[in-house]
């Protein structure tokens, strides 16, 4: 596989075996670790030879990895773009080499959608809306202003942009909801803690934390406890992902609500890749199915949570 010779698109496998080049964002969160495991496990199960690289949250590393996959004439390239913009050149190079590209987890903002075959992943705007909907319900009887701080994901990433937008859309309908501070915590626990410490120093009266992922929320919990406040009581916390550590904090009453974002994209990715390599048509967008968790639901789900 991977050496072409059949004249077909994407150097389609002569020995029936597919070689996939996969450029991962990094290992910034529990979600990402579960996603990497899912992709590696599914590749092994499907008999796909996986060339895997970790970009350490840097776009330049992803571009380098994709160029190297093109040079190696892999059958298909999949990647989770760290940020949305700046991909056109390298995607054109893949297209010119007739190697199909699949976006997984995160989107790009390229106007030319023929540069990739499909985008498999969550609807991040909807996730933000779900977070906002819980909040408006929770505070529906409150007459007072609700002071919210927001920990954003990686600047310029699809989940940060979309989760912010979906949330703002829902809470924007009622002026009592006020986002008094909003800053990136880069999807990591350490940054989440650091930024929350600064939020707490600057704002004595925080009612709600909306964190774009569990890890930043977990870091923020340490900051809140460090400031002598009780997470989940003094400050309600909404996060996104539903990884095990997040679910544990939800069951323990420290997080108030979690919107699920599923990292288990591996099996669907391998199916789509096999079809793309064969030149079969695939849907342009495949949206992951997801749910939400209250504290009670987290207690029930925890024992069988895989990641
Ligand atoms: O792109 C998905 C996001 O990236 C997850 O919500 C976050 O935890 C991860 O780092």
C-alpha cells in the first residue's frame, strides 16, 4: 500500500492494505488522549497501517507532518486541525497528489471544500448552545444579574470559536446573563487553573464558570478551592467533554453540568477512510452523536465510562 502504481486516486492500496497518515493536535487533554487511543485501536482493528504524529498544539508541526505523508504517498491523510485557518496551501498539495484528506474532530475554514473529502466530528456550536440552555434554565427564577467567567479553548480553534458562539447565542436572549471575563486556557488543566486564579483575583463576585473543556474546569476547581470557595456551590461550573475525571467531579458535586463531546471517532474514521480510498462517495459531514450529563446522570454513567 501507499506506493500507488495502479493509477487510481490517492495511490489506492495495491495489496488491499491502507496506509493512513494521521496528524494529531497534541496531548493537551483527557479527551485528546482518549481520541488518540480510539484512532490507534480502530486502525489496528481495521488492519490499517497508521503513521501517527503529535503536533504539540502547533500548526507548523501539522503542516510538516502532512507534507511528509504526501511525500511518503500514503493512501489517505486524516488530521484534527489545531486552528481553523491557514490550511489551503497544504490541502492543495494533497489534492494535487490525489491523496484524499479527512478532517476529524475539528474543522478548517477553507472556502474550497473540495480540498477534503469529509469532516467527521461534533457540532461544537450545538454543544455551546446546550451549555447555555442549562444555565438559563438553572437561573430562570433569579432576578439578579448572573456573572459568568469563560475559559476558552485554544485560540482560533473550531471548538473554541463555536462553543463560545453557541453559548453566547443562547444566553444573549436575557441581559441578566453577563460574561464578565473570557480568556483562553488552551484546553489544559494548568492553564485553566492559572487563568481562573486571575479571574478570581479580579472579580470578587463570580456566579458561574463556563469552561470549554473538562480539563480547564478541573484546573479551575483547584483555583476556586485555593481561594477558599466551594466549586459547584459558590460558583456553578459547566464544562464540555465528559471524560472520566470530569464525570467524577460532576458526580462529586464540584461540576454542575457537562455537555458530552465524544472522542471515540476511530471506528467511523476507518470506515470513511476505506471508502474514500476506494473512491466511493461519502457524506461531506458526519456529526457525532452526543448527550449531556447532570450530577445524578454522572453517578449512573461513571461505572461503565470507558475513558
Ligand atoms: O477538539 C475537541 C476538543 O479538544 C476537546 O473538547 C478538548 O478537550 C480537546 O483538547
